[in-house]
C-alpha cells in the first residue's frame, strides 16, 4: 500500500498564506498530477509532502500514519527534480547507487538493483558515462533511476520535463506512463503544462492561489469543469468564452442571446433574472464553419498543423475565438464566416465564473441571480 492524505494542510511564510487548507486523498498506485499557473502553490505542496517544507497547519498521513514531523529520509518517498541534480564527477552507476551506498547497502545488492533499474530505463550501456556525456533525456532517466533504486512508496516529480525540448518531452511522457504501468507505483507529478496533466494523470488536481479548484479524471475536468478557470486551463487550445445574455428559461433549457442577436438554447435548467449576464464556453472542436451559423466573424489567423488547422475568428473588436478544422480546410485570411455549434456541447458560467451544471442525464435547477 502507498496512500497519502492531506487534511486541511496549510503553509504560511510570515504573514503570507501560500497553501490555504488543502484536503486531498491519493490512492495506492494512482498517478496524480498537480497542475496550475505559476505561483499557485503546486511545488510548495509537493515539497511539504516530501518533508522539504514544514507544514504550518493540518495533517499529512502516509499509509495512514501521521507524518508531519517525520524526517524526509524516513518517509519512504523519492523525489525527481526539474534540474536533475546529478553529481557531475560520478558515473551514471555511482549516481544511481549513491543513496543506497549512504544507507549501507552492500555493493553486491547495489549492483543488482542498479542493473535491474538500468535495464528498465534502457541505461545499461550508459552506466560508465558521466552526466556531461549524456543528453537531456538520458540525464532525466538517470534521475528517475536514482529514485527507483530506493524502491520508494511514492514517487514525487517536480516539473521533471520542463528543461527538455518538445520532442524529448513527448518521448519522456510516454516513458513515464510506461514506467507507471510497469511499476504499479503511486506517483505525484507537478507541472504547469496541462498537456502533460491530461496525458499522464489518473487524477488531476487543479490549483489556484493555494487552493484546490477541482479534482477529477482528465475527461471529467475537460467535459465538466466546475468553473471558468478550470475550463480555460484544461484543454489545448483553451475553451472559447463568449459573453451572452440570458433571455428566458423553460423545462427544456436556458436560452441565451449570442453576439449578433441570434439565440441558442443550452439544455440547463435555471431560474434567471431578465438581464442576467452569462458566459458561454465552447471548445474549438465543437465549432463548425457553416453557411447558416449563428455567430459571424472575420478570419484573422490560420494555423495549419498538417492533420488539423486552427482558425482564429474575430467576432467582435478585440475578441477572437478558435475553431478547429480539418487540415485540408481551404478558408483564408479575412474571409467572413459563420460559425455553428450544438448547444448540448456548450457550458454556461455565471457572473462569478461558476459553471451552471447538469446532473447526470438532465440539467440542474440552480438559481442565477441577475447581475443588474
């Protein structure tokens, strides 16, 4: 077993609250990703779990044991850092086995463990090299191998791929996913890159300003964000947000007025004021260019990426929305186009940015207060 629980965990630096009461349960063998913008507290939270930062309030439980005051080397965790932190004068083999040597593990046992991990990470032919003779991806695999030889209960990763180029990041994401499957280990991974979060995680924890905004599977967060912040942060390109006005509501849904005057009925039940301002959210892949679309605009940018293209349409001065189309799409700059979408694919957010949510199979009766 390798479980971890955070109960109202807080961190303060002087008068500054950095982590503001986090509650989280991580199950055995889960791959959990902390994601959020710079300064949201995700690395601080990871360091608190590792024991590298003191916990100002709340409780940390590892496998059910209270661990606030347990020293880092006694927690049974291993951390992989963004900067690799390899000893430049040591070989790959010595780097990987250094922690075992300090722990007094006999040479023969160290060699056996290093060989096993090196084979898994495809480092066997590099054991006699020093870090300066390795590529960035190879150095990161050595850092991961150094953590693996310790057989930790939980692996902690602090933005381990941010120093790699784009191609190596993709390769290392695949290797990390493969390792998690082979090791069956509990892993906690910090990143600001939501693509890494979506592709690696069993469960994503979205943080903002030291608080958890939402916890769920990648697809739960993608399709059912609790608020506009999560909706805009998860997904690449980000969700489009369009100011709309609520016109009326009945048992079949909530009608909103789109830019240009057209209306759309989103299947959400709500009680509304007559002049309620809302925000409609729609993913780029759910927008279509059609002759009878409900939103008109001018094409300002076209990004052609081979199999698909992103078309940026200006629907009002200073407001661009993104449309994902087929790579063979022939639309050009400065064309005037109409956009359509299925209202069932849309999200609605109130004036506070909170999502108006559907229950499973139907909309929820959630009152909305008029904004003026």
